[in-house]
């Protein structure tokens, strides 16, 4: 080995060190993004988030028009003891939809708000779960956008996160418990919600997901009870400046639906994330 070759050794070692450090940093960043993505896919994680879920529902109503629903769904977990978390979740819909035949063209306003509280172990094992009550509050600003009844019932979620997967499901039931109306003519509430979810994380915050919201309205006619969507989407967790965010696009087609229910749903969700 010549003297000039010997002199190059420190430079080569320094270059190799820089490359290895950069690769390790990139891998750590990718792992952090994947970990955060899995947290967003866990309904009872300790992550504070504020999702804005925009649904464009096509072929809705008697005239096959369109309905737009923006669900604002803040999730705030609270450590209530050494062993337990209380996951507080609010679903507040802002709705624009066709009016009744012969009435105004569209109705715009706030729908009924739902509050859910999941009690969940602070240090879960391989199987993660949460359960608690949910309450529907008649906050609608127009009679066609909600129900005069207050509603209540149980909700539960169970999931597991092996490797790059997040697999689970949420089940909830709502019944009417009181009415804010005066004439007592409002329809009763008895609705079951089933939401299976399957997520696969590729790394770097990228993932694919399916999470159809299946509903059964037991107060409807037999042919109008079920809404069953099929579909899925793709999303990514990343930073906008210093703010961690998650964006997801999805499409669902309703293979079963009420007569005047939407035929399909194009969904865009933007999450503000506040990891601890």
C-alpha cells in the first residue's frame, strides 16, 4: 500500500461513517413514522388527534343528488389512574344535503353530536381493548339533519397490532332515551354500528386501510335496515413544518343501502396529531 493510499483511509472511514449515520437516521425516522401511523389506526391509543373527515356521498336521496358531511372527531385520552386510560371521542357532523321534495333545494347545518368514552388499559398486551358508553345529543340545526331524541348505548373496540398490521373492530349500539321535541312524533332510535378495520403499514408513514362503517337501523323497514360499504384507501403520516399530520383518501361502495341512502362515498380525512 502506498503512502498516498494510506493517507486516504481517514477520509474513506469518515465518508463511510457519514453514510451509515445518515442511513440509520433515515431508518429511525421511518420507524417513527410507522409507529405514529399505527397509533393513529388504534382508536384507544394515548395519542391526541383531531381528524377532519370529509365525506362526499353520491346518488343520495330521492333525486339521486349528493350529500356532503364533514365529521370533526377530536380524540383526547386522559390517564385516570396508573392502570387505566379514558379515551374521549366526539363526532360532530356538519351536513349539506338535498331538502325534502317540494321544499328548499338544500339543507345546511350541524347534525347530531355523538360522544364516546372508552375505558382502556394504560399498558395493554397483545390484544388491545376499550369499552364504555356513547351518547347522542340532538344538536341539529334543522329537523332533516337529525333526530329529536337523545340516544345512549354501549360501545366496544378490540384490536391487535402484529408487525406491520393493525387489525380489529368496533361495535356500538344506540337507543333513544329521551326526546327534546314537543309532539312526540319523532322516530325511535335503535341502531347498531359495526366497523371492522384492517391496516397495513409499508414504512415511511405510508399505509393502506379499509374501515367500512356498517350500520343496521332496526326501526326502519326490512328493506331499509342495512348499510354495508365495501372499499378502502391509502394514507400517509408526515410532517407539515413542525406539525405531525395524517392524510387518507378512501372510496366505499354500498352493496346494501336504504332506498334513499347514498350509493357511494368518497372520503378525505386530514388528522392533526399531537404525540406525547
